C-alpha cells in the first residue's frame, strides 16, 4: 500500500533502532520501570509496551474502568501570532490543513490532517485553540518533519514553539471522569473535544476531553517536573491502571481509529481514508474558504466524485488475526489483489480478530465477503462497519 | 527426558514419541496468546521447520519442530483456548506430538541446565 514512497513515519509498534542510537526517555521513564513495564523502542523513545498484567488485561481494564497512558513521546507545539492577530494564525493553519480552523472556537479542539501537494497525508494531528495560541499534538515519529514543514509554511504569520518540557498523558475509560475530577473537579463540565487550562494538584495543565481509545477520557499536557506526581496520584485510585502501547494499539483498532504509518501515509488521501468528516464545509467546494490547502484539487475532486479505493473495517472469520500487509482478494482463486490490510490484530473486547484495510471501490465485494492471504491460504473476512465497539464519547 | 531448543521449544520423550511445546520464557516473551495454529496429524516435518504458529495480540510467531518426524497428535485444548499455553506452557499447554525419526537428533538438543543458562544469559544482556 505504501508503494515504495518513503513515509516519514513508521506505524510499526516495534521500530528498528540502530544499536548505537541512544533512545530518549519521557518524564515517566523511571516510573514505568518501577511499575515493571516491558520497555521497547518506539519512535526513538524507550516506551512501555505493557506492564505485568499484560496487554489483554490492560485493554479490558480501559473499557471497564480507567487506564492511564504515557504519550509524552508525541510532539507538542504552541503556535502564536507575531502581532496579536489570532485570525491570522488560524488562516496560516488553514494553509496546511483542509480543516476549518478560523471557525474553531477558543476552548475547542479539532482533528486535523497535514496534507501534501498530491492530497496525501503527512501526519494526523489534534489542533486546539485558546484565546492567545493554538496547541498542536503530532505523532512522535513525524514531529521532527512536521516542525520543519510548519516553520517553512507558517513562520511568516506566527511563531512556532516546540514544547520539550511538558509531559502528555491520557486517562481513558468510563472511570476517567471520576478519577480526574478528584484532582480537578471542573473537568466534569467538559464535553467531547473541549480544551482548557486547569489546575491539577496546583499545577497548570492543558486538558482536552478526547483520546485514542473510543472511550470517554482526557488528555493532559503538564510540566514534565510534575508528571510523575500527578500520575502516581491518579494511580492511587484503585480504578486506575497504567496501560502500555500494546493495549493502546488494540484499543484504537477496535475504535476504528487510524494509525499514521499503518492506515495513513503520504499516499492516502482523506476521502480514501474515510476521514472526509474531518473536512468541514467551509473548506469544501462552495464553502466560504474553499480549497487553498495542499492537495486541494485532488481532495475536493474526491469529495465530489468519489475515490478509487476506500478504508474499510474487516472481520476475519475464524480466530486467526489477519495483520498489516496481508493482501485482499475478491475471491478464493483470483490472482489480482483488490486491496491490502493496513491494521489488524486481535480485539480483546470484541473477542475476535479485527482489521482495517483499503479495498478498491468497484463492486468486487459481492455479499460483503472478501479474502485475505494468510500464510498461503485464502481466509474469508466480512466487511464491517467501524468502529467495532460502541464508542462512549461525552458529546 | 526433557530437552530444549535455542528457539525456546521443549521436547519431552515418551518411548518413540515426543511431545513439543514452548517454554515458560517463550510464553512470557510472547504475552497473552490469542490464536494457535497446529500442524495436521500425518504431516512429516524436518528438524527446524516451522510446524506451528502462536499469535499474541501483537504478533505471530513460528514454532519450529525440534527434530524430524511425523505429527501424530495435536492439542485441541490450546486451539480452543490459547491462554492455556500462557497458564501452563510446560504441561497442559503442550502443542503437538510427533514420532521420532532419528533418536540422535533428540540427544543433540540442550538439556535443562544448558537451556537455563541460555535464558539467564539473555536476561542479563
């Protein structure tokens, strides 16, 4: 699916690191070791893939209670106007993403895609707005390239600051609100995709009501020096458990959420990726600020005329997981593939294998069943709606 | 007689048959198993050939036949409940049984002491 075009990001959960490179540590590194985490290299960091309970239990715990994730490896940026003109910054941001940023209210956050001139995706981001600045969270493996790109594209209109002294944690699950409210009562009033500054244990933090699990929850940006204290305080709540990157991946897959580097890359366009919902009306053909983002011609065409291939959900029949890279076919015997799996694994909450992939849009998929090549055998999978579980966002 | 391989399989000899599974160390490294694919009884395998697949949430791993021989029985219990391999890898979590084609291949495998040394030295690197 990546067709030899070099992607800036690897979605692989275990990325190769040259032995001589030193891996970076997040502010919670020592805490992970204290809690018995199994550490693996990921995007240049040593990160916890799981804790002693294991991935299955961690995954189920998030959906039943509350899970705490260290995602400090991700990139955090603050974008400010050079002259107090917030609208100018919003317009600058609109020059790099097909999203409505001018219309994004202060105290709100939006999912965004950095596009390239072919309409492909450089990275997927969260962009949040406060009165005097925008905050961006980027994927860890892309943050260096994103910084270079944003500076090239926007320095004339705003200052771009890479935030290196803040940790980022996510608290997710039906118990997240109660757990965080013990430290910051006002989070109870937040709705999905609200964003605010609030005190947590007398420390100013940015809090959004959002996440990457399909559950209600919060993402918290806080000073690195206070990260461990806040994390340990949250963990005193017996409902809260530390969760690693392994379960983070199975949770987001069940929620039908894309992983950059696996489901999204520079060759996938937003409509192909079934992310057209993130392109607000104002930026579409006929909208007040139509186009004027990289790849607009292709993307606006896709919005109107459809796409040659599309991201879909897949439910393998049987128990065998079908994983990233498996080719997809319309039938058991045909030679030509109609697509490929881009994310796949076992869904602990679904208690079955689940996958996502791209398939050609033509009606090759009679009856909703296609076939994957698994170790030389063709295995049937059913096309499935996404997400695989019911999401519980507090809208 | 209990023998081990570099790839963390164990082999227990019982007459002219051998039971094969993965070790405690292997199941710890793999994490929670969600799927096990076993060979068909009647299939002949070479020593070192991939005979079975065990899958965790994150990845699929091959299990290799420690010796050459014919698969005579598989453990349906682990197909039905892969977590059995995590719970009791050396006992109820056995994977398959095979007829030993060449006894000397069994002798050539590691004994428990040597395997423990292997695991301990890997842990300390």
